[in-house]
């Protein structure tokens, strides 16, 4: 009976974790290698003076996608980590001080909409139905399907055009809502996956129905606790894990198949590779140029990347009980600011801020009587040529001024500590080309078949998962990219059984 094939997974983000578990379930020997000190990719955890800071995603939607990973091995996710459903999902604060609560209760939500624009109640219901229609096709039918064949795109194109996927999220929202404030609140979802609402395909409006269908959750103990739970599952199922190790080269053989890797610590042979690193980095830096297909070379050279992120982490020696778990503080400009970030690639004098206060739900993130925060600010990626080593401190002070004047009065007087990450850190720490926070942008011409394929565009035993691949960024997107592999990876369990049966027959 021959040994199972060896699969190497490069990168331990959520896409890599999910892919490693699915490959293991199919009978592969799996080794996962990550350059960070812990799993999770961008979901690293920082500890400072008794405070804890989740660095990556803080919002859990589509919790069933995590449940599936545990169910693969007849386990229950809730035995490893608890998900807490949030009642208030986001509080929007506008530049004039008005607020809008986006909550789990549809009744409360409709009341909040009526308080801003009564005529938009019917429009919201229509928008929600449109989002449901997109969800039923874009998520339920397409999110876990391979799109490396043009025929797959052609098969679904009529339906997607019928749903007007050529429109932007902003155009779809404006079709149904009159209020400028509500238009902003209900078009914000593309920013959660690195897109500009004004040019992100309306396919991504499915996020709105996804939120309403399954709710928004927070992992008890934070995203880091969810990573720990998945790490435990991987260890229990026999997956080999290696941290603080960077893959520097992928080797191919004369048959143009990947045959192994070199890292900062060793060389390792393998039968196949699943890459959870940024596709542009994979094709431009890791593979021999001769083994990369023209399609991947073209995408890597011409793709439009997502915006960058400036993330400010801080702890306060007092609590701010009026601040919600998730607050989106919008600046005086909306389209103009996004144009500066995505198109002009300049750092503006104004900004919008996503403020995360996990201590609103889980006080263990800070010492008693204290709060833990991070403030995430969209900024240009490194194509804007900003030197963040020079402007980082200045931008930090700009964010502190904004927070003190809007949400957190006297913040500086109550700071225990403060530090930040810039697009340059994303480039250095996560090998993200141009410091993009979410790989390539989710525009129409970079979706489905036009996005990086899950089946390698070059060696045929190379597979891709993660934010830059189909179906896209965000936790549901990267988890679904691993589900695509269910259709692509041969099942080793059935092969081993067939080989054993053949040997038994020969012996008989």
C-alpha cells in the first residue's frame, strides 16, 4: 500500500488553514509552513501590558463555514471556541454627529431608517431582496465552484448580467435609497474586502444579505482564540505545522510539476502545493518564470490592487462604555475621500475610521476598568509612493486628533500604550505586493474567471486559496476558496483503498 501524497501549504491564513484541513480529510499528508510566529496570517495577536489586540478580521459572518471545518472530522466547533452573536452590528457616526445603528433586529433597523428617511423603508426592503437574489446565485451557487475554465464563466454570465453585476455597489444602493447617509451605510461592505463601493461589482452586495441571514458574531477570546481552536484541530488531525519559516522558492521538474520548496530553514519535497500567499508574490517571486502561464504573468503585472491599511492599536486606562463594539466614523467626504485613496493614491487631511472596541463584548481584552481598541483607516497602497517611516507618526497624531474630537474625548490623557501598522508593514510582514490590505481589488474585471484561478496557472499540481483568488477577500471568501479545492483535489482515501483492494486481489 503506497504512502499518501505529501501536500505542502504555503501560508497559514484562514484560507491556508481551511485548505490544509480539507486536504487532510482527503487523505493527504499535510505540512503547513508560515513565516509568522503564529497561525492566522493577518490575524496575528499582540499583547501589551495586560491588553490584547486582534490585528486581523474582527467580524465573523457565515459561521457555518467554520463549523464545516470541524464537522469534517466529526467534531463540533463550539467545543473549541464560542461564537457570540452581536445585537448591535455597527454604529455609524456621521461628520455632523448623527448616528445610525445597524442592528440584528429588523424592527429596530427599520425604526432607525425611518428616523433618517421614512421614504427609504420600502427602498431598503427592495435592496434587501436584491441582495438576497445576488446571494442565491453569487454565494450559494458560485462561491465554491472552480472558475479556471472559461466555460464556467460563460455558463453563469447570463444570470449575473440579469442581476446587473456590471453595476457598482454604489449604483445598486442608490437605485433603492434616497438618503445620502443611508446610501453610505449600506454601501460600506466592499471596504470590508478591500474594494471601493464606486467601482466594486454589485455582486459584493450579497454581503448585506449574508449578514442578515446568519448574523454577525464575535469569537469569545477574539479572532486569536478562533485561530487557536483551528490550530488545535489541525494538531489533532495530524497536520504538520511550522512557524517562523519563509518559503523562498518553489521547485519544478521536467514534467513542469511542482516537486518541492526551499525555505529559510530547509528544502522539502512534495507532491503538490497549496499556496495561501499573495498570488502576485507567488507568480513573480517563488516560481521559475518559465513555469508561469501568460495569464498569471498578465494579471500580476496589470491587476488593480486593493487599498492599504493604517491600523492604530492602543489601550486606555479608563473605559468608554458609550462606544459600541464596532463603530464606523465617517468623515465629511465620502466619494471624494475614496477617490483620493483608490485612484489618486494620496493621503488626505480627512479620514474615515473603523473603531474596534472588543472590550464592549469581552472584557478579558484589557485589565479591569480599561479598554482595548484598534482604529483601522483605509489609506493608499504603496503605489502612492508614501514613505510611512516618515509620515507614520504624523498620521498617528491625525487619527488621535480625530478620535478625541469625535468618539474618545481626552484620549491622549488616558493612553496606556499605542503602536501602529502601515502598508509598509503589510508588505514586509505578509509579503503583500504594494502593501495591499486585501490583495487585488474586487472590481468586475477581476472577478470569477478574471480573478487568479484556484487551479495554478502553470504547474498543474499547484493550487491557490486566499484573498486574491476566487471568490475573493474576507473570511467567507477565503474559506470558500478552500472549498473550491473539494472539486479539484483528487481524493487520496479512495486511491489508497483501490490500491489495497488491488493488492489483496493479487495476493488471493
